[in-house]
């Protein structure tokens, strides 16, 4: 991966962990397992989160639907997986063949840190990392234009509102970093970019 991807990964991980260890007193640090208590089953929760995303690729609007889900510890740290797929016809400005469009999807893992989750309004920071694909298609025939695969990293920040004990609304944005790749006239620069998200999160939050 290029230096920008490494930098954003390191920066995101810093923000994920910067609140996990801070002074509880002069002698004792507060940690995920405060008071030396062992992890209990009551500390483990889970969630599923459908979401809608809006982005752009090479000047073309992109509508995404996706889902992320995971297992959480003390409603702070989560590990899980995500899947995003385009639902509109993406028409890159650089494409030279008429009447074709591009499909996009991505899948992978995630780690997430949620701050102040018991407050009505709080923040959550999913970090997506995984594998994706773009492919040209047509409504009239099936052009043999192959496809291109890539690795991605997408740090995301979401403002979240507790709607119910088992439901939350979130809105925010992430930035998609794509590893070096080319597909027809597209490069990783064209595929990288900002995505706005709105979604719901349902689960057992403990």
C-alpha cells in the first residue's frame, strides 16, 4: 500500500485506542477490563447495520447500499465484516465506449470504536479494510471487458443517536483509499474518494 494508506491506518488506529487507556488515578490506569474484572458474557454484544452511501467515481454519482455487522465488547470495541455494492449505473467520464456502465462492490473486515455510547448522541469510528471489484457492463449485451480487483482501506466517522435500547441512527462520512490499480482509463485516484453514509444499527448493546 502507498504511504497515504499507511498513514491513515496508523492515524485511525491511534484514535481507536487513544481513549482506552487514560488516568483513573495517579497510580492506576483505566483499561477495557477496569478493576481487573474478567470479561463476562454480559459484556459481549452484537449488531447489524444496514446503510446507504453516496460517493463519486471519475465524475459519476455512485449510490451504494451496504451492511456491516460485528461483535462488540462493553459497547466500545467491535470486530466484524462489511459489504457494499453499487445500485446505480456508474458512468465514468473517462469511458470511451457508449452505452456501458460500471458496477462496484467491496467486502472485508472492520474494527470499530464507539465513544460515549450511553449518551443520546455519540460518535462511532468504523475502520473498513478489504477487497473490491469494478467491472464494465451493458444493458444491451455483455461486453468482454474483464474486471479489476483492488484492496481498500476506509476510515469512517459517524454521529450516532440512540433511538431505542436496540436501535441507533447514524450519519457521517468515510474516505476510501484504493491500492495501486488500473482498469481501462481508471486508476486508484479515480476510485478513491469521500463517501457520505446514513444508516441504522440494530443490536444488543452491552
